[in-house]
């Protein structure tokens, strides 16, 4: 898969650095590339035209996890450090990425308001570590919301407020990065989809860090994420399947969640747990028929998962088309619908 990733270079001018609503538009005014899984044919429209592309009885599955301001600034001795949360391990412990000139395992990291954290062991994979705070539960979450900032990668110039890193329907705090495939939805668009007869349901997957810096990405097998699938979502999906309608996932987090349940239980059922599922072109999709996703840096796991929907050759051609047509990339960028 790295061969495909190595073929793409995203020009800096195509990095979406500013939320589209700050440019005088609505979130659903971003461009949409519609990609046919079987033929590889690309069509180009706007995301607000999504109701024209879906059918009555199709079910759209969204991730309602809400984004935390998961970047915490602290000090270890006289050194400044940044702690990026990745996954909650317990009431007072998180897997984190520590960034800074220096950090020492035995020394506490001091945050505002008397909050401290100590490294207690390795995280799910390097370079993550487990950090135990001297606060827990709702008190720790309150501290994070009051003192944290959204995680901002190097292609974003300005420190945008947390609201720009939220999907309009996000309701359950837990993701350290926005489940960005849903960012282009507006309440108006959701209403239009429902009026057309598209069923809209929600699952949860609390997304962990997608990038560790210095060209390091998590490997999905070592990247556990917590999920929850409700009976309401299960019933809607099974109803659509029984009627020969399509199940369309909004984001790779939704694909990973639903396919995890199918893999673990052999059928779709209400469930919750931790997924380590790694999806690739060698993985037959068992429940999901289509995907709405953003255009992201072509790192291995994201492209590998897309290969579960479409062949590598067709995917390569579509990415080249997106580059030629000046699609914007990353969480504030344009969208791709694979059907």
C-alpha cells in the first residue's frame, strides 16, 4: 500500500486551512467527488446535492462522537511540553503522545489548576505512553474542556476554536480528533435527506490520534478505539438490507465499527467494546455498501481501508483526478462519496 501513498504529493495550496463557513459559504458547499466502485467513473458536484444521489430507504450511518480539546500544554521542570490525548484507558488514565524538547518518565508534568500527570507505562503502541492524572472522572473531563485546545496539525495556520472541529450532530464527547467525514453536513441537509426517505442513524466510535508526527502513523492493529452500536441503528440497517437498500457509512470510523461487529459476532447486533480491526483490500465488506469520506494525506491505513471498497487502480485514478480538479484536502476540505 505504501507504493500508492508514495505516488501522491499534496501541494500546499490544496491544504484546506480555513473552515469554509469563514469564507462566506455553508459547510455543505464543499465539493463532492462521486466515485463508482465498479467502473471507477468520477462525477463532480457539491455536497449539498447529496439527496440527489441517495434513494428512499437507504440508510446513512453517522458517528455522533464529539471532539475533545485534546491538546494540553504543560511543563516538566522548566521545559514546555504538549500532551496530546489519544484514548481514555480509565477514569484518570489516558494513552497520550508527549511532544516537546524533553520529557522524563519519572518526572510529573504540571498543568494549570494544580493538575499533574505521571507516565505509568507504555501506550497501545510507540510513541504513545500511559499518563495517569491526579484528577479523574468528570473533574478531569471538565479540566480538559476548560484548558485544552483542538489538536492542530502543521497544515493549519490558525488556532481555530473547538466549534469548528465539531460535527453539527456530535453529542457524546470522546474523540480526540473530529470524525471529519461528517463535517459537511448541516441541519438543513439532514432534514432534506429525511424528507426524501433516507434513514439516518448514529453509532459511536471515539477516534484516537491519526498521526504521531515525523511521518509516523498508527497501525490499526495496535490502535484500539472504543465503540457503541445501538439497537436503533441495528434495526434500521437490517431493515434497509432486507429491502435491498444501501447502507452508507459516513467516515471510516463508521466502517470500522460496523465491520467489527460483523467480524466478532457473525451478524449485526447491539454491542459495545474496543475495536482493533484492520480493514484493507483483502477484507470483504460484510455490511457497508458505500462510504462518505474526506480527502486525507495518503497514509497507509486510510488508503488501505478505501481499498476494501474499490480497487487500487481506480482509487489511484480518482485521487489524481481530485488533484487535477483542485479538491481541498484534510478535515476542512472537500468530500468523496464511494457508491
